[in-house]
C-alpha cells in the first residue's frame, strides 16, 4: 500500500479556513476520473490535518484530563470567511416608546434578574415567574386581607384578579402600540381623518390648532362651548341667563405705588394720611361745620338722580 506523507505544498489555488474547518481547492476536476478525484481528496485531507497539528503546536500547553488521553483537542481560531446569507439581513427594529425615553434621559438598562428567588417561608429557591412562582405561592398563603378604613366593602380577592387581568391587557395594548409605531403608522392622524376622536381630548386638540390659525376661530369654539353649556341643563337652557354679546369692561387695574420713597416723600405721605384720619374722627364727633355736611348730602342726592 502506498503511504501518504504529511507535506504542505503552497499552491495559490488552494486555501483553508481552520475556524470553519473548511479546505478550498479551486483546481479543475473535469477531465479526471473518480479514482483520481478520490486520491486528490485524500491529499487535501492530509494537508488540512497537517495544518491543524501545526496550529496545535502553537497553542499553550494545558492540563490533559483522563478522558482526553486517546484524542487531541484543538482550540479553533475565529472564522475568517463569511458565507453569504440566503435571505437579506433583518432590518434594525425601531426603538419602543420606553427605550426612546430611556435614551433621551440617559437611564441605564436594568440588569437581568435571576430566574429563581429565595422563599423565606419554605426556605427554598423557587421560580420568579410561571408555574409555582413566588407570586402564586404568596397568593395561596394570603387567606385574610385587611380592609382599610374608608374603603368600599368589595371582595379583595376578586379585586386582585381583575387588577391582574387589567395589567395584562395594558401590557398587550402597549406591545400593540409599539408594533404600530414600528410600522410607521400615525394613529392620531388616521383617527382624525375618520372622525373617531370625540370628547374633551378632541376639543383640546382642536383648540390648539385654532390658536395657531387665529383668534377668530377661538371665538367660534368659545361660542360653541357656551351653546353646549346652555343646553346641558335640566331645562335645556330655557331658564338660564344668557351672556350678552358685549361684556362690561372691568377697566385696567391701578398699578401699585412704589414703596421705595425718600424721607421727605414718606413724611408728606404720612401727614396726608393723618389729615384724612383726623377729618374722619371730626365727622364722627360732629366737630365739622354743618354747612359742609349739608353740601355733601346735596351732592350725593344729585348724583343719584343723574344715575
């Protein structure tokens, strides 16, 4: 039998990728017989084995275990050649609402928690979620629920179940909203086009739009809201007082006088106030002349008649 020597021949049309355990031979095998092709394959296999053993010699020696004595172990290098994908690479998923908020605020992502939690009652490690989890065990153990003063007398266990279902439905709704946002659909515009927005939220949104357009549309909105408010009573607005078109102008409020005055100004001001107070005391005591009081009464009566 012919023996094959382990020799490596550097030929340009042959290459290998040790990380992927692949040997490439780009020579043409069209004019060769099956026996010759098998012989060439054996040669290439021997060359590849030689490359593997040479790479093993370069690696640092380590402790050999008992079950590893009949064979050799080689730590392969990383893969050099990347094979093409059959399908295109998946597109990068857009950020969810929470991920976007976390990125803007610089909040660090929460570390992944362990799957098991220590139960202080049974003193064993139990599951965090799922079958026989810590939450389900706690629910089984809570036989009595304390009702706080002022709370309604409702079955607390039924309330807990409904809250749990509501939380799950909210999570599903959040996931659905994230999928819609990832698809690039603007639900607000879609609902406004179809006229599905109703209620105070829609009125606020419309009010914001009208503020941008001008004050005239704000006035129209105010008139509509006043009309709705007048009809929304038990009498359908029959006995309600309607607002006049031109409301009374309350006038401009007087500005407060500056407190930081000089010494002379402060003195004049205080003397003026003392004179007014002294005059009031004189009127109370009847010291002021009767002619002055009569004149004042006549002025008040004439003023009332003019009104």
